[in-house]
């Protein structure tokens, strides 16, 4: 040992020093949770887009490709290819896939929205849609957003083509329950989620979702978790209330997943944001991730996209943007380091 260099000696005696994870994916793997991003198949041909997604995430979800309109553009026409590209990319890189979504009031195809169907017809159309889509991805999608955004801010049920205009002929939350039962029949192993926005904290909407979830659990409806979208602004400070809401869902024996996190900030004409806002944005990312990760039932954190180059925010809310954890050049932002830190900390 006389001539052994001290570093080698240290390695022999104490073993290699644990290396702190440098990517979101490594940190999430060490912790045993999923870190995901919504992605668009059209961008996967861009080297930096694909490389960043594969390096940083162990889960993906198609941002639009599995929605009713895109995936079933005609009564007998299924457009599987774009969504299949996302699933193949995930498989190639050992990533889990979340499916989004089976029942929603937006992005439905024209043949349905202008079809003047009766409730009976819509009942069959929805059963057929859910069954065929879930079977197509049987065993390849570990979790589905079965029903998306079914409640209003005041906690009442949203009036939609599936609920009551004309609906599928089932009153109250029965149509939601039916959708979960159809999805479960098509892939009994897939985890089934109800997903919504502005229901992260204790409020009228999250109260209604909680009541529905409690009722579903009591009656054995196949509901496995609640997705909290988390489309936030900088003024999001209600993290204690968020924790209380996550706690009550977890206590029902359900999982909680952050499904669509982004934090929009004011931007200039070319998308630039102030350094102060980017720091405040990072705080929202950190607090949201920490609120969820406090609970073992919090099994995934996913952002709605990952690069500011491609984000729905500037289209949805002109004057705002820069909501994600990578900038338009795929450089990590303060929000990235906040997420990484939250994932590393126990
Ligand atoms: C958005 C997409 O990001 C946009 O590209 C599309 O034009 C509209 O839908 N809640 C959801 C997502 O559940 O499906 C939405 O995605 C954003 C809000």
C-alpha cells in the first residue's frame, strides 16, 4: 500500500462517494418517482428536443395527440400514428407513458360536435372511443387521464356534450363513473386518473372532486388517482392549502400526480422575462414540487412541455410565457434547479 495514491486509498477504504444527481431523471429515479413532460411528436425529429427529453425525464405524455379530435378524426377513422410516435420514443428510452385524455369538453372532433347525436348515440360513441383507444395502448400506458376538467370553479358539474348537452344519458357524476368503468374493462392494469385545473388548493372545485373520489372509492369505482394540473402564475402562494388538499386525497388511498405544471410570467415581444420573475417562478416550482413530494402517494411530477421554445402559454395568454424549466435554447432555468433540488431533498 506504500505507493498507493491517497485518492485510490480513500476509494478502497470508504468506497466511491455517492454522486449527486445532475438530471431531473436521475434525481427522480433515486427517489422512486416519475418526472414527466408533455411532448409533441412533431418536435421529436429535432435533436436537442429529443435528447433533452430523454435525458431529463422518465415519463412522457402526448400534449395533444391522444385527445379525441386528433386520435379519432372520423367515426371510423383512427389516427394512431402521431401518438404511436410518442409511445415508441418512450419505449426506446425506457420512459413511462401517461395517456391524456379520454373524455373532455375541448378538442372533440367536428363529426361529434356538429353531429346532432342523441344521448343513446353518444353513449355508444364514447364507449367505443374509450374501449378502442385504451385497447390500442393496452399495457403500454401505465396511467390514463380518463376524465378531464369536468367541474366548474363553483364545484358544480360542467355542462358538456358528455355530461348533459345532451350527455350520454347518465345524470350527475354517473357519466364520469361510466367512463372509468369502460377504461378499466379495456385495460384493468392501467391506473385511472381524474384530472383538473384550479383544484390544487382547498376550494369549491377541489371539494367536489374530493366528494366524488370518496364516493367512487366507497363504491369500488376503478379510480386510482387525482391529477392536479398546476397551471400557475407567480401569485401562487397557497402551498399550505395545497398540502391539505393533497393530504385528504392521499388519505382516501389515492395517488396524486402533478400533471401539467407550468408557471407563466410576463414576457417582452421576443419572449424575454426578467431575472427577478425567473427567480420567483423557481420558488413556485420548488414549493409545488415539495408540497406533493411530502406524500408518498405523490408519484409523479410532470410539466406541460419542457422548453419555452414550445409552450401553449403564449397562445393561450398573450403577453405571458417562459413558463417551463428550460429556455428556448434548452438551457436549464432557475425553475429547473428548483425542481432538481426538490427531487434531491428528502
Ligand atoms: C392544451 C395544449 O397544450 C394546446 O396545444 C392545445 O391547443 C389546447 O390544449 N389542460 C389540459 C391540456 O388538460 O390538455 C391543455 O393542453 C392545457 C390545459
